[in-house]
């Protein structure tokens, strides 16, 4: 079952890169995902992000342009209360209440923030 999910995820990554005219061997993606998931016990969605980020760096692709071209940009914003599905990209509008730099090594490459839902 896990191997089927890895295979499906690798195909999705390959197709995203094909949209920006970068051809990547699916077996290379499967190998990288398998190592992260099976050897290091990284969750598949995080392994997918890791592999995608690595490939963006290797091929010198601007992440913003990649995600716009690969079909993640220009989505209609959804209400946070309407979010029902895990591990799915979405856009929403929010006011950031607090923004800080994370101290933990696992999230050093990202910013963390607190989004408060509006009072009713």
C-alpha cells in the first residue's frame, strides 16, 4: 500500500516538473521518496515537499514560478471553516496576528505564524 502511494506521489511530482519543461526520471523520484519514507520514517507529504524542494534547487527553478505554473497559484480562497481535507494545497485570506522565527532545527527554513479566526 505504501509503495503504491509513493509511486503515485512520484508520478505527481514528475508531472508537475513536466509542466515547466523539466524531465525527471520517475525512478529517481521513487528512490528519493522511498529512502525518506522507509529509512527515515518521514511522512509521505513531507517527503514529497523535500524532494520537490531539492529538485527545484538542482534545476535552478524559482519556487514561486514553479508553483504558479504547476497549478497551485490563482486558486480561489476558501474559508478556513470549509477546510475538511488533509494534505491538500489551498489558498485562504487571513490576518497574521504574530510572526516569529522558529527555533527548532526541523523548521528553520520556514517562518511560523499564528492566525487567529475573527470574533463573531
